[in-house]
């Protein structure tokens, strides 16, 4: 669901995901999972399709794009850059609506998961495998 919100929505989304817990047996696994989720959200916010899609498992890429292998990666990257597609992280920052010399208001339409992000190791690194 999308709602106009202030820029602080990103901090709320990150806190919700980190608070959901990503599991892992050791501190390094926990730190790696935490960093993966934060990097994925940041890439989605910045519409960095390459980084966003690299942080997803091949299976999740294929499920979200409906394509296979390299075609899934290319579709994901292009959709994220365009702000389209079936991805759980989307931010659309509007032009400022009210500005003065000292203040400004900017509407942000956002969609971010507030539940659990499931990760799975692929090629030795944690990757996003599902969002519930």
C-alpha cells in the first residue's frame, strides 16, 4: 500500500525490518544478514536496479519477475530503475509542495515491507529470498 509520508519513512522501514530479526547463529551471520537487508532497502530507495537485484536469490528473482535466469535479472533491474514491477520496496519522492527560505515539505509515496524478510545463503552470501 502506498501513502504519502515524510522522508523519515526510510528509517521506519529499516527499523521494522531489522526488528523483525533475520536469524543466524553467530554475530557475523547476524551482521551480514542485517547489512544485506539494509543494503537492499537502500538500493530500492535509490532505484539502483543492479544492486537491488544482486541482493536477491535467483529463485526470488524468478518468482517476482516471472522470467528465468539472466532474463529475470535484466527484468528486475529495468523494473527497479523505472520504479515499476512487483517488488516490495518502492519509494517515489515528489517535488516539494511547500517551500520557504527555511522550510520545505516533500511528499513521499512508499511501499516497504513491515513483516519478515527471509534470507538464504547463495554463493556464500545472504540474499533476500522472500518478504512476508
